[in-house]
């Protein structure tokens, strides 16, 4: 049941992890979310049919006391999420565009279900501090079932971890990025297994141009998009979310935060690198990863507002 009569509320639709409209991951942002009930938020998120919809509200009393600038509630089409990466950056972008002024000179502090998340600005990019990660080795049975649903052989998987920073994933490090790009998963099987799955492949940097030149159609598309968007990425990532109604997410901040914390800690990736995601969906998502001297992982990218106006809600 609605808790307030419908009213016009400020709205933006933001494309995240790209400076180019319609090449990243879209996010619906309702900037005046105060007074909306859970059912209203979920109904609107389901209606937008986007992977996530965010509602900006005043911080809670506890959040305000801790220095939060605003609160964000994040919904997939089927439920509320404790944390998600592209809604974190997209909401901050929309809040700043709408005139939001952070209390701190150096950071925006966003409150969400996992607590307070710091966001910093570096030139045209916003970076969020990756929330604490819980990780462990998946069971051999689960790993075998997921690999089979993805069409992978055992030799294709170099390492695997269950990852949870408020948004749970099963992460798989594959033998190379071209295996990642060639995946044609059995989405029904993934849905029935009940696990969101993120896959990653690491490009051998000195040889990447030659390897890409010899690769298949998907990798050639990647090569063209990479050339158009600047530096060569270090990693190729795909995210499959059939259990939450998203067959493949274009660009995924929460997953990349977890992957970075895992891969850097275990020596698979350097302290700073660039991710490509969305290639197989004809997107050019670019995620910048940095680990600072204190060991904090930061996940960043650019955002662009594609729609600005109001919604009746």
C-alpha cells in the first residue's frame, strides 16, 4: 500500500562507468525519495526494468551523526540490495549534479545498508571505497556445477572464491580473457543454482595487441572499443545475475570491488589497473581500480546524465 499520494519527484537516469552516453550501465535515480514506502520503491524499480534503481533520502539519525551526506536505498527489479557499486557512483553523480554539497572537503559520505561508504572525486571520476570483503573457497560441487553451466572445462578455471561485500558473488579467474568473451552460459542452470557469477580474465599486457589481433569476433570488438576509449585494459570481466533477474550486467562495481580485493591480495593483479566490462553487450564500460598505501581498494569511473526531469511517484 502507498504511504504517500503520488507526486512529481526529481529524477535522473545516469550511465555509469563511461563518459559516453549509452555505453555503460544505466541507473535510475529518484532524488526525492523521502516518504516512499518499500513497496513503492520496489514497484518502481521493477517498472524501470534496470538492474538497479536508487532512491536518495536524508541520512538516518545515526548516519547523520556519523557524517553521512545522504542515504541511498538500492533496489533490483525483485528486491532491495545492501550494496551495489554502480548505484553508489551513479547516485553520488546525480546528487552532486542536483546541487548536493558534501560536509567534508575531501569526500562524499553515502549511507546505505552496509553502512557508510566514502566516495572521492579525482578529476572527472568518482571512486568509492570498497566495503570490507568476506571471501572463502567454494565447495568443489558448486564450482563444478557453475563451470558446467558456463560451458567451462576444469582447466579453464585458474582460481575461484565466494565473495561478499554486501553483494554476494562467486568469482572465477579464467585462463585468459578470450575464454571470458566466448562464454555462452546456460542461464536457466545458473538461475537454478542461485548464485550470481563473475568471471575475469587477465590480459598479458606486453602481448595484448598481438593476441587480440589473432582472436575471434568478440575479442576484435573489444580491441576496437579499447582503442576508442584509451589505455588497454588489464582485465576483462563479465557478470551473470540470473538469480536476481539480470542475465548479464553491463558493468558491475560491487563485483569489481570484490574481485580487486581478492586478486590484488593474492598477487594476481597489480595495485592499480583498468577493467573492461560490457564488451559482449556492445558496451564500453571502464572501471579504474586503485589500492592506496593503507591497503584500501578504490573503485572508480566516469558517469554521464542521459535523462533529467521528474517522475510521478
